[in-house]
């Protein structure tokens, strides 16, 4: 599924449940109807915040980010120390 075996989320759910049928432990064997799959896909779709994932403010930085790496590291270490009340390192 994680490598593109299933084209859709519904297909991925079907693959998951097909694998569950092969379990030796009866408690792990589960069946799911097409209606339940549709409900699950709808629920998971409702959790997707299109406004968030398409907002450029939350995008990954460019590969050639203009922030100097040592400056960013020092800033991150200072933030971490402040958040965790740690003494500065050596």
C-alpha cells in the first residue's frame, strides 16, 4: 500500500482487510462491507484540511534556504534550552 500497490484509499482499505483474513489468530480476522469502506473514506476525507495543506506559509523551506545553518542551529539550541530549562551545553 505504501509503495503504490493500491490506487485509491478504498483499495488500500480492501488490501488491509484481505491481509487480515490470512491471520492465524481468529480475533484479528475482520470483514468490512463496501458501505463501511465508503464511510471510512468519507470520515478520513473530512479530516483533510485543504486550507492548511495548500497554504504556502506552511510549506517546506526551499532547498537553498537563506538562513545560515550555524545561526539556525544556535537559535534552535537556545529555543530548546529555554523550553526545557536546560543549562547551556559545553
